[in-house]
C-alpha cells in the first residue's frame, strides 16, 4: 500500500475512533458509569469546562481525573436524571497524536427537583490526545446553549402509551 493511501486510511480510522469516543462518552454519562467514563475516556491531566453560553451557568471546571470523577459523580448525577444525550455534526482536525474538533449535543432528561421533562443542547469543543494507541479527551468544553422544560412532554404523556391506547381502542 502506498504512503498516501496508508495516511488516508489512518486518518479515516482516527476520525472513526474519535466519533466512537464521543458516543461512548454519552452512553457512560447517561448510564451513570462515571468511574469507567473518567478512566477510559480522559487523559490523566484532562480538563473539563462546562458552562452556559449566556453566562448564567457555571463555569464548572475540573482538572485531572480525580476532579473529573467528583464533578461527574456529584454535579452531573445531581442535576440531570434519566438523561439521554446524543452528538452530531462532527468536525475533527487531526495532527499526529493530537486532534481537535467540535460537535453539537442534544439531551433529554428529568429535572431532579420537579420530575418534569427538560430538553437541552449545545456544543462540545474538544482536544484529543492518543495515549497508548487510544484516543482520549485531553479537554472537553461543553458550551450549553439551553436547558428548557418540555411540557407535557415525554414524561407526563409518553407517545408510545398514546399509540398503544389508540391501537387497543381500534381493536375493540
């Protein structure tokens, strides 16, 4: 295989591994598996900065794995319950064993104080470093654009329950 083709293949593999890292992050956060999240997804000296784009939230800054573990285990776990979030519109720039990129995120969750459904969105702005052959976050900035109530939403009136009821009525 020629050098150019090998470089192109390596770049595709690197981008895919970074996308997989981003997806794994979402699953681990949503599942509350914070020790695994910190150990598997972040470098030893990683930095996180979570803040609102309007200046009204945070910043919540953590440096190093122990602070990250505390942040996710205490702050994230307390703020958002039953969270599901996704990432999309990935942009990645590679530079050897370093990379940077950003993507949008969207989330649904329950407000822990009220149990009401909320939706949110923003942008992750990341720096990555390849450590022992694996891409990890060296820095993750979460610029939260909004978290807003979704009423009555999926918590108070799940669509599937409505479909099931309509289907049952149609069989009668």
